[in-house]
C-alpha cells in the first residue's frame, strides 16, 4: 500500500510539470503555430527549393543531369512570349473589370434603399460555388462555332456576322475574361461589402449635414477607408490572373490554334507533363514566380501599403 501511495504521489508532480511546460507562455505559442510551420515547410518551402534545383537540371525518366541555365535560355521562344502576352493581357482586363465593377455594386448593395439586396448578394456569389469546368462546358455551348449557337444567333438578330469564338485571339480573350468575370464578381463584391460594413455610419451622417452629395461621400469617405480592402483585392487578383489555367483549358484543352489561349501555367503543364520536360517546366514556374513577386511588390509600393500610418 505504501509503494502504491508513493508512486501516485510522485506521478502528480510529474503531470503538473508537463502541464506547466505545455501551457507556459513561452512554449504554448510554438505549439499553436506548429501546424502552420509544418505545412509551410512540407507543402511550400520544400517544393519551392526542389523546383529551383530542378530548373537547372535535365529531368528524364530515371535520369537527372545538371545543365546550368540552359532551361532558362530555352525560354526565349515564341511560345513563351505568347503565353506571357496572353497572361498579362488577361490579368489587366480582369483588374479593369473585377475591381471597379464589384466596388460600385457593393456600394449599391450596401444601401438599405435597395429592395431585395440580400437576394442579389446571394445571386452574385452563387457563380463562385460552381465548377469552372462545368461552367466552361456551358460557355462552349453558348459560344459555339455554329450559326445556331445562342451567341451567334443573337449576333445575327443584331445584324452582325457570326463568330468563330475559339479560333481568333480577340474573341478567345473575350471568352476567358468573360468567364472569369462571371465567376469571381461575387467574391470581390463580398470583400468590398465586408469593408463597407466597418465604415462608421456617423461619417456619412456628418457629411450629409455638411451638404455632401453621393459622389463626394464616395470619393472622400468610402474610397479612402476601403483602401486596405482594395489593395488586398488587387493583390489576390494579380495572383489569380497570372495563375489562370482553367479558363483557358475549358475552351482549348491546351491545343489552342496559334497559341491564342496559351497561358504561363498552361505552358508549364504542357512542357512539364505532356512533353515530359520537368526541368524546363520548373524554369517556367520560377520565372512566373519572379514576375508575380516583382509586380506585386511594385503595386504594394505604389499604393502605399508599406507606409506606416502616423
């Protein structure tokens, strides 16, 4: 009995000591952030380092050979230039559409004077829940090559000629931008609505007392206070534009005529997996990473995101 009692008495201090370590102010933060750190190391840092190393290699089935910067020299080709041009123009168009339009719609939907505003909020967000591949099939039926396709039938009613939508660069770019705008408009509206909810109503009431109209309130109250949200939406939109792949794939399946639908991510897939040149595909990925990083650093600098508020 004495031995059992001694054992239990010794176990209690040990347990308390373990609890003190786990819940101490020094150790507890590291325990809570450890899942993120492990995820970052396993799923981001390790693949990134492997990709950088692979970009300097010729990777063949069962054989890996160091070739220096040859993969980067191979980037100076018409296919890469076409992919870079298409991706850049696509990103610019999505920024032009998916920042001002959602901002204006969010301001309208935030007004209590709009009847059924909760319905419209849900209706705008529903496209984001749908699969891009499924929606792309529907878009391919609407913008078909036949004159009986809905889009061509509408053009004929307006007295305009039918179009081969996926055979020309201009119409192909229109399809990709239109599909992306339809799908992501509601998401950006939601971001701006969340920002508008945090603006104190007293500011608008004071502005109305001073005689400020709708436009003055928008430009002198709404826009300045929504600046952090605008910067965030701009940043993720740049990332989203340069990583675009699905919108191109649903129309051409990586086989667009004259590379009219080729994007940088599509070029990575084609070279890395279809042509089985993982070294060259890795080099394209590293260049894409550098391009997106530089563009976002520039836009964050220009928009003043790095400035400390005094």
